[in-house]
C-alpha cells in the first residue's frame, strides 16, 4: 500500500529576551523575537531526487533543500509570502500546491511542507500505457491514453472529448491498440507509439461495441471482445483488421481475453455458469482455451467475481477477485491448482499485468475519488507507486512494454 503523507507541524520556537545591563540602573530593551520560516521536504518513492531541491521565498535568494530535509530561513518579511520548490527531477512531482501561499506572522516561526512523490518504472527501459480521466472535477466522461517513460515523465497520446482506453503495446513497442468511441460506437483502433497515425480496425455499429484488444506475442494478430452478434464473445483478427474470426459462441458473456506468452493459449472470463440480467451480470469465472478456441476449461470455482485475467508466465495466471471483500490480486496455475492471494488491500485493487521480463506486476488501486498505478514483486512485496495522487483523477495501468 502507498503510505499516506501527513503534514508535519513544527513546535513554535520562542526567542527569550536578553537583558543586558549597561552601567548603573540602565540597559537596553529586550530584543524582538525573530521571524523565521522553516521549509520541509518529504519525499517518497524508490528513485528520489538525489541532489534535492531549491526553495525560494518570494523573490528572495534560492536555498538548497534535501529530498527529505528542512531549512530555516531567517529574517522573512511578515505577511503573505509564496514559497516555491524547484529543481524537481522529471520523475518526481509535488502532490499539493507549488508554490505554497504562507502567512508569515511577525516575531513568530512558521513552517511550510512540500510532499513529493518520485515514480519510476522498474528495469530502466520499460514504458507504461495507461488510461486516465485527467479531470479532477469529474465533469467529463472522456478518458485519455497516456504513456509513462522509464524516468517517470508523462506523454499524452490522445486528447479529445471521447473515450480512449484499454491501451496495449505491440510486442515491438512501436504501436498501441486501443478502444475508442470517437466515431460513435466503441471500436478497435491502432496508433503509433507516439500517438500519431490513428487507424480504425473494426466498424461495429451502435449499440454493439468492440473492446479489450490485445496483441499476440508475435504481433501478427489482435484479440478482442465484441457483442456484435448479441452476447459478448471473443474474436481474433489480423493486425491490420482483416480475417476476423469468432472464437467463442454462447448466449452469455465471454470477456477480457489475453494471449499466453507463447501465443498457444488464451485466458478470459465468462459468466456462462451463472448468468444474470442484473449487474454485475452473474458469476464470472476465469477460463483458459487454446488459441483456436478449443478446449475451453474453467480455472476458478467459487461464488465471488473473478475478473481481468492475464498470464504472469507460461504456467501462472493473474486475476482480481472480490472473494475476500474488496477486489484484490490473485494467481492460479493454468491447471487450476495452486491458487494464492497476492494483495490484501482495503481499496479496490485490480488489473494485474506482468512486466515483459515477468519480474514485476503492475496493478491499479482505486480509493475514494482517485486511482493510482503501482508495481510489485510477483510475491506481493516491493510495492512502488507509478502515479501520483490527485483528487478526482483516476489512473489505470494497462500495459508494459520496453
């Protein structure tokens, strides 16, 4: 879990008057208490800014400030002052206001605290594709696609008033397949890794929709889900949108397909065992099948919801489930044995995705009015934040790629 950041309140420093006796029965009046401002930096994350920051009060001189340190500035003018933190690395950001507005009282000591979160994708060369509402007011229905580089810097790939989501890197990292309703019904699109050259691959008409597209390991095919024939089914097509083939066929729902690392199998969820017309539309379980749709086999068997599965490696499958209360991350072998719980969060935790080298797992967690993206070791340790908390903004991590 990401640590909560609590503001640190400093005890006021009280300057004692000094009476200096000069001569017989005479002396100076007590000296006035000094006006000071203590600026504090609190930084979290695995790649904190090594050389720290610079802090400036108003238009005064800049002072060095450690990543987790404090500095006391003397002789500050009383009244409203702005305190600015600069020299922040690209993978770090202040979670609150910067600059801060501080009211300085004459003869008193005041404090100002900056909370900084530093993010970085593990491995040094990975990129993350995630979807974000980017709207703290939640006044828009739009979702956009953003890429995070290994240094934590952010690149916006889409920007419009429509839904753009479920982005997945191609195996070579040069393209992203995604879902968009920019032409009406949600359909499958592909674009270059920098957001250019957007091409529509499917032409499903409303009220039907195509979504949850993902690449085969060799980059030649794209899996997706569609309800174009009524029930939600799993389809595969060539990477240029040709040769669409239906892989499942039943009257209920088959959703969220993902290829195995070698492309021989597909994991997905289905409510075929206990469908319902009321949300969440029955009891969803994890299934696995061959890449041609044959040998569909159920892996999970309980009364809870199992959702959004993906392969951790050739033998292990990740998924999220509410079987212990809030959604958390679980893993199970491809033969349905060895099921374990990986996270035990109180907030909704979902969408586990393995890194290309299978040494890290990315997941998303939504709490209150914000959602953040994290990574962890396959055993659930070493949790690292990738996105910074912003009230009203929901970030959902969707795909790793070098």
